[in-house]
C-alpha cells in the first residue's frame, strides 16, 4: 500500500511539473505556450479558454493544469474548471474534494463561490467536476453555463476549462461556442493525422477560435511540450 501511494504521489508531481520544478525545461515550454497564447489573442481579450484533444490519453488534463499554473505564476487570477463531467481528473491531480463542483452549480445546488476551492498555487482557484451528471452536454450548453462564465469572468483574469476529447462526445464543441479560444492537445506517435484534422473541423463547426495545438511527448532534448499556431 505504501509503495502504491508513493507511486501515485510521484505521478501527481510529474503532472504538475510547473509547480514542483518551475525552472525545468518542461516548465519553460509551458511558459512558451502561455506567451504564444497571449500573442494569438492579441486582437481580443482572452478571458476564457478550453483545452481538449481528439481522443483519450493525449495529455490534455495535465496540459490544462500546468498551463493554469504558469498563467497564475505570471500574476493572473485564474479559475481552472473540470468540465470533463464524464471522466473528471482535476480533484485527483490537486487532491481536493469533489463532492460539489461544476455540476452542482449548473443545477443550482450550490453557489459558484461555495463550490470553488483555493489551491496551494498563488492566484489559482479550482472548480472540480462535482457529482457526475446523466446529461453533461445539456448542462454545458445551458443558460446556467453562460451565466457561470460571465460571473467567473468578473472575478478572474482567465477561466480555463478541461473538456472531454472532441471525437468522443460533443461537450468540447458546445463549450467552444462560449469561450474566447480553444487549444487542442495531440500526442506524438499516437494521434493520427485524420483524427486531429477531424477534431479541428468539429471545433470550427462549434464556432471555436482555435488558438493552436500543443504537441505532447515529442522526442527532443529541450523538452516534451511544444506549441505551434494555426
């Protein structure tokens, strides 16, 4: 049991490399992504954005968490929301309570302020998924979701969403229509070109402003996370 717990802790630490080792080459690459995102949105204020992928196991959740951390490290007030209400992970990554969260707010069982948790990263607050609902897509496309984004944007410099893979369900497409921008994560030697292209097309159908793509796990010496624009 002790060994399993230690391995779990080490895995979480790797996921939050920008927190545990902010001067590492990988953390520097996240900062580069942050800078490029800011340049990509130079014509309009980037107050809300989502991160998604074409399929599962491409690193979108760890990418979202680390990006949220580097934005907070820059001095911004950031709210990270787990909008993957099918397979949520934020509460595991940050080791917080998930008994209430986004789903609780959207069905009016909790106020937004009561469902938010303050992280141990200065400037970063967290809104976990909460109880998994039977109708995630409907909740994400609801008036309540629009109201949540509007209210959160009054309190935070940036609201970030971790969303399900595009090809699996429609959730990311629905939320893309409500956010200022979207980022897609692809994994080197795993994501197929056709899948990435199809995911991009689906996001565009959802009126997403695709800010760019993060290429995860590329085999180069200077780091594992790279960014390139459209």
